[in-house]
């Protein structure tokens, strides 16, 4: 997982045509930003975030709090060992991921059909599905029709396998 970064400028310098900005990996000590960008009474005390990277859906604004962004980066580091973390961050907030870390489940599948096949394989095959599940999702009519066309013949009391 890549470290979140922000590009911070001294807003007074920027507004006066003198770009004074730096990239920072988070978490970063705000006193370092103040020192690097000369955020003081003489040069201007306000900053603005003009670019950012690796926030994975987290909303970063021009005037976002450095403290809040640092907290996000620390949380991200806390869960950086989770496989497929970027995928979970597409769906859940970082707090939800932290709170449910032990219950997260990722299934590699390209589409819904692949998802179903993979989960059935993981559970041990079709034989572990309940009758209710099979009745809901399995097309018995189509399967029976195909069996009768190719492998079985109808009798007056049932079917016999073709020889």
C-alpha cells in the first residue's frame, strides 16, 4: 500500500504568484510544514493542499485538516497488512474496515457467475447446498429436458438411462 502524500502551498505566497509548496508523506509533523513553507505572520499563515496521492477514495480538500489527514494515514498504516485493502476501500470506510477487520472476505472473480462458482468450490461443491438453495437457483426444467434428450428415455412410470 502506497503512503498518502499531499502537496501543500503557502497560500499567501501562491496568491502573490510565488509558489512555495512541498510534497509531504503522511503522517507529517505540522511544525515541519510551517517551517518549510514559512507559514508565519510575515509570509502568511494559511496553507492550501493543491494535490494529493494514495488516499483511496478518502475526500481530501484544499483546506483539509493536516491533523485529520495524518489520522487517516495512521489508520491506513494500521491495516496495511490486509490483503486486497484497496478493494475494501472501494466499498467501505476505513473505520468500517478497522472495526470489521476479522470479518473481511475477498473472492477473486470477474463476474457474478465466477463468484458463485468460486464460493461453491470453497464450500465443498454442490452437494453442500441445501435443497432450498438448489430449488431457488438451479434450473431443474432445463437440466431434466437435456437429460431426456440425450441420456434418458421416458417410460409410463419414469425414465431409464439409454444404453
